[in-house]
């Protein structure tokens, strides 16, 4: 439930619905509330426990909340806001420090601004001797250091930089020094060991005359360390003093210090300064820990290694006692003698070969024997030797018989031991070299089984196989352009043999298209690898062409008697599809009809002067390759081609804009449009082509939106700009213009193919309720973006009615009533772009008819009754629509402006004149349209301040009730999508003003709330404008509004005969709404309640119930009231039911009552 509530902070849900400033203000408020929630934790407790609040240990939901709140802000803005909260509020230190860790990890640029904040805090602390600033600085610095050196400098480095020199903050006066030392002293009881170590080993700078004060602190700190049973003398040379983890054992730390010192010595050629300092200032640790670890007896190599040279350097510098060194040499000699006695009893002493050397020799021997493929036994025996050596080196406990067991491959590369890393690289290097050696002697079909046996052997070593496959994946996807031809050929052959074995991978930690396609069944390695071969750039496209050419050509050449049935088992289908996309794109000659080549083309790949372009083109012409492309699973369909082309980044493409346009025209019109549907084409049908392009655009757009949600440094718009989205949209527009005239006159087709694309996609959604709603919303937004760039006349179809041409728009009306009406991003009206698109299409299509004025009038007349949301939207956007439509009409024809559109011009003029104080008769239009013009005009021009005065000039009941309906829509919008804190107050005041006018004129209006009434009478058309969710929220709107009215107005309302029935029905509806779990639509968390005065769901029900209990005794009881309440009677709680029943029995049909003074 908590994770679902966090979804309200997804920025994409508010796209276009709420202004950026309002959203930022809301997110700032939420962040402040999170940081100041329940501030009961003392700073001393925070100092003790902050190691538990680092990013990795923070609660996932809290981290998710922070990450969602960070999306709208830069790192500088967030640090500034954090500073403001710390300065002006009591804070919850756990939340603050978790927030700081999350900010540093998720937004690396925040490190700079945090350092600036720490500087400001320390300056303020020492200028004003402000203890709070000091505590805050230390807590933030330590918290940042907990995230490691990749995120922030270590605490020891920060402490040295801040207090280690005479120019530090405390160096200006004795008072500042006393302030610092007193602060550190006060921290001692709460400090953990690692921070005390830092303060002792890197003490603050102190002038010699004040040295006594520092020594007092150090003595106290050492005493505290002894309580922890930690000796400062046992501290390692390179121990991370900032980590919150327990320190390693002294012996382990000493070994780590030795390895680190040898590595530094190997890189610099000098004895590390830390070792020299330890030999002087930390002599006990140096003699008792470091030197014994360094001088551990071992078998010395024939040639001096780095460790031996390091030991000699220390000896020459007199840093190793002679007796200790002599003991070390003697011990090494004993190690050598013991090893010789165990290995061999022969008198001839031989230096044993290292395990990696044994493996290297075995692989070199394999390189020799593959030149004789006929002797399969020798090859098999040598591979067995290699397998045995691998088992002794890497996977002693591995089960080598589990080759058919699926392997779990992680895309995240874990650290390997040096031996494992060396073995992995050696195996790949050896395979590539052996493959080239074998290829130089024989073609693939005559090389024997060595490659297959090698891969099978490797599949038996599961741990090593995972490392090798991860390395292949990394090489091909990250270093492909830098690979030599030898490596490309070898890796391609290796991948083909893995594919032939059908080794199944179960991907872990995978996202994006890989995870989507993996499902529960897993993928072969070739299919898995193919998911990452996305040709976004020209450089990577070139590598993909080379790699796939090598793989497919090798797989085709493997069989001595090639046939399609055999080749299908060897060739990865994704590689064939990739070549069908890349080769024509990069090689224009491939777009032309080519003669079919029957002979093998493998020789093109083993030529000394390898020409990849010629090799790829030769493979593309090859007979077997052509036959493969006819097989269904190897075909590149139009949709798959579009997805590949959409992924291309134009600024990094090898093709310039004109070349890319020519290629896309060739693919769309010459390749896929005439191709049969069975071959992935369009069967010559432009409508089918347009459907496929629209689906591809929506799929890609949705993928870009998902990537935008996942990557904080990438915007949805930039994701589309870095693709061929715009150029493919142009291809769609071109086809649509070709199709426009044909489609609008197609009399035998039902439905609308554009809108059917959306409906078909919705029918395929099989997700949970909430997921389906979110997915549906994303799909709708994407579809609208595509729809408005297409010819607007496509929304209409023309029909011949005897001698008169008419227009038809039922499909779009249905789409508006079902989809756009329930679009949760709309407020009152559908987007301006869609509204303008409809009217532009109406004028374009209408002017082609014999009687444009009549045709346009017929369409708008149907819209008034069957699609009122379109007319409401036109009313809402009319000031922006009017001039556009008038100008367009003048360009289309010299006829007068259509009378129905002129009526809207008159309505707007009437509303303007009414606001200026001129009372006149209403134009001849339906009341709700006039009410909409009046309401929106008042809202635009006067901010609703004079709506009450203006409404008093109107006498028509339906117009007044329409204005009430629109004001209720404003109120519901404030409940569903809270904006600034005053929005709800303004909406309630507006509704109250309208109700006051209705009551003064004694107009009937309560029935507008009866959501359960199937026949809403004259208000039915208004409910065709409101979304289903807004209709559900009407009971909430009623009880947010009515109980808060002025007593006199409320008394007037309660005197109405239908009030009690309406109130009871709405109360039961509100209770059912929340029992069904739909209260998540309201902003009911505490942050919203405090900032924007949103109604608390449970509190609203309680207040509604109390209001009814007070109102029932003073309401008139009608003889028919109980029959009206039969539906709601069973859902009323017992106390309310008893009060209502008692009231009905007491009244016994008498409707006399006293004034409701209790209200």
C-alpha cells in the first residue's frame, strides 16, 4: 500500500496537468515534512547511530520517496533547501542523514554543494561559537564519508583538511581552539572507535604553547578506545577509518597493508611514505605486525618479483633488522626443500611450474593438434587435460556433469580473484588464436570437433563459464569498435557454438528489453547478446555488421552438406535479422536486385586484407542466406525494422540526413509496402503500413518514457530527440497524406483505423487494475501526440446521401466520450491541440462538400447531444480557437463563416457584454453552452470575483445549474489534484456563491448530485462531460461543500423536500467509495492536509455523519421518503438508521418543523 501511495510523486502523472512551479512547491513541502517528522532523536543519539542510516541500510520506501522528490530539482536547489530546513526547523536526524546519503549517491554533483555547505557551517560555528552549526557539520560530513570515496572524501581527509593546518577555522584564536577541543571532548562518550582513531592519528593543529590541551583530549580519547578494547597501536597503515564496519583482525589488516604497500611500490618505485612513517612513529606496529606479514616464508620465484624488490629496498634503507631478514631467508629455503621433497624423489631438482603455466602449456598444445582434425582422439584428450587443470584451479567443488542445467548470468560484473580473471582472459584469447590457426589450415566444415568440444568442456565449469560469458558480453557491447578482426572472428565462432548447444541463460539483475523478453523460460546466449546489439551509433552499427557477418557466415559454413533445416539450428535468428537491417543501410548496393551467389563466401573472411564491407555484401547475396530470410523466425518484419531505425541517434549516424531519408523511403515504399504480410510486409496496403508505423512509434515512445522515469539525468524529450522518432513520424505523415482521400471516401469500412490502433492496444493490456490504469494513461498520451500531427481530415468520413455529401465522425465522438473524457490529465476540457485538430479537420472536410455550412452545422449539432465534451472544449479554448478558425476558413473559401461557429462567436460576445454590465437576451443556444461561455469568460477575466453578481442577471434555471456544475468540476479538480493551498478555499467559495443565487431565485438544483440516478433529466448531458472518477467523487464534493455553508443558506437548503433523500444517498455513496479503497485518489496524507487543507477521508465521513444526525430531526419528512431510500437504507450505519427511522415515525407524514437552530 505504501509503495502505491508513493506513485503519486511520479512526475509523469502530472505532465501537463499541473504547472511546474506548483509541483515544485508541493514537492518542497513534502520534503520538509519528511525531514521534520517526529523530531525526537537527540544529536548525541544521531552521532552514535548514524552508521545505521547510510544509503545501503536506509529503508527502501524512504529512499524511493526521496528519489522521487529529487527529480524536479538540481543538486544545488536540494542542498539549499536542506540548509534552510536545518536552520529553521527541529529535524528528525535519521531522515535528514538518510536524505543526505540518498542525495549524494543519486546526484553525484551534490558533493560540490555539500562541501560548500560544510564550509558555511564551520565558518558560522567559529565566528559565532554556534554549537548547532558545529554538530550539523560533523554529522553531515560523517554521513557523506560513510558512502565511500566514490561519493565523498573520507572522514579522515575531511578532518585533516578542516582542522589540520594553522590556517584552519580554529587557528585564529585561543578561544576558537578551546571551542573545538571542548566540542570534541563532549563527543567522546558518544563516539564510535573509528572516529576517535581519526582524531588521535590526525589531531587538529595546535600551537606549541597550547599542546597540553590537545594531549588532555588525546588521553581521554585513548581511554575511551580502551573501553572498546581497541589499541591505537594495532591500527593498520591503510585502514579505512571512516567505515562504519568493524575493523579487520590485526593479522588480516597487516596482510592488507603489505599488499597495498607492495602495489604502491610497484607503481612508484619508491618506498611508500606511510611505511617510512610507521617505521619511525609507529614502531611497535611496524615490528610486530607489518614486518612479520611482509616476511612470511614462501617459495621464492626464479626472478625477483615486486615483493622481493620491496624487501631489498627496505633492507638497504635499514628498515629491516638483519637477524629478522636472515630468519626469513632460511625459512624460504626450508619451504623450497619441503616442496621439492613432496613433488619428486629424484635427485635432479626442478622448479615446479605455476598452475597458470600448466594451463597455458595445455592450451598451446591444443593450438598445435587442431591442425590435424582427423585425429579426434588427440583433440579430445587435450581438452580433457585442460578441463582437469581448470577444475584444480577454479572450481574444485563444481559439478561438471550439469551442462544441461540453465545458468544464471548477471549483467553486473563482480570482482574476480586475480587467478580467475587471468584464466578467463587466457581461455578467450586461446580460443580466438586456435580458431584462426585452424581456419588457416581448413574451412569451418573440415576443422573437426575441437571448437564444439572446447565450448562443451567450458559449459561444464559453471563458475568459470559465467565469468567468460560476462566478459564476452562486455567486449561486444562496450569495446566492439576496438576489437581486432581476429577477436571478432573468434568471439563470433564461440557464440555460434554456444547457440548450437542451446545453453539456456536465466538473466538476473536485467532491465529493459532483455528482461521483457526473457520471461520465465530464459534465452540462449546468442539471443541474450542480440538484445544488447542496438545500432544506435554509426560506430556500433559497423561493429554489429562485422560481428553478425562473421557469426552467420561461420554458421552457414559449418555443415559439409548445407541445407536450410540444418542451418536453422546453427544460425542465431537475431543475427540474421540484424544483417537484414544493417547491410542495406550501410551498403546502398544491397538495396538493388542482386544476383544470387551459390558458392561459399567464407574465404572472404580469412583473406589477409579482410574487407568487411565486401564480405557482408557477399553474404547478403548468398543463396542460403536469402533462403534463411524467407523463414518466418528469421524474417525482419516492418515493425522490427521500425524499432531498429527509431533507436538510431541521428547526430552519431554514419548516414547524413538526406541519405537517411533515401534509405527510409526505400525501406518503407520499395521493401516493406509491396512485401506480402506473410513475409513481414504490408501487402501493398497503405493503411496496414500506417497501423504498423503508429504501433512502432507508440512502443518506442513508451520505452523512452520508461527510460526517462528510470534515469534522472535523461529527459523523455531528449530521449526522443536522440532518435529517429521525428523522421519516422514524417514517413507516417507522407503515407497518411497519400491515404487521406482514399480513406475519407471509403464507404464500406466500419470503425476508424487510426482509433482502432489505440483500441487494439488497449485490448491487449492484461495487467493488474492499478498497472492497467497507468499503462492506459501513458498509451493515451502517446496516441494523442501522434494523432495531432496527422492530417486532421482523417477524423471524418464522407458519405453520399442522394445528391448531397455528408460527414461522419461517430468514431472520434466515441473515442472522446470514452477515452478523452476519462483522461486524468484534463481539466474541464480536452487538450487544445486535440480540439484544434478536430475543428481544422471539420473545416477542411466540410469545404469539400456541396453545402459546407449545413454539413458543419450537422456535425456540431450531433456533437451538442452526443459528444458535449468537444463543444465544452471549444468553449474553453474559444479565445485561442476563434482567430485560427476564421483565418483558415477565409483561406479555404469566400463563403461566410459557418453559422454554428458564428453562434459560438455570438455566445462569447454575449458573455463579454454581460460582464461589462449590459443585460440583454441570451443568444439562441442551449443553456449549458451559454453557461459554459459565461463561466469560462468570468474565470479568465475577473478570477470569479464577480460571478455571483453576474449570475443574478440570469433568470434561466438551466444556465444557472450549468454554472453550478462547472464550479463543482473546479471543486472536484481541487480535491483530486491539489494545487496551491488556496485552490480548495476558492473552489468552495465559488460553489457557495452559485448555490446562494440559485436559492435566492428558488431554482431546483439538488438533483445534480444524484450520481445513482440513471435518468438525470435535464442535467444528463452535463454528466457526459464529467469523467467517471469525477462522478464518483460527487458525494465527497457534496460533504466538503454543504456542511460548511452559511447557517442561513443552509437552513434554506434543508427546507427543500428532496434534501434529506439526496443527503442520505450521497452519504452512503461516500462511505462505499472509501470502503472500496478509492480514497487513494484524494490527497489524504498529512502533508497535503496541512498545506492545502485537503479533506481527510475518515474525518470527512465522520463530519458528514454528524451533520446528518443534526439535520435529520429538523428536515421535513415526506410520505414517499422511505421508499426513495430503499436502496441506501441497508447501507446506513445503525445509529443513523435509528435516527432516520425515529424521525419518520415522529413526523408521521406531517411536514411541519421548527427552525434548525442547532445548525
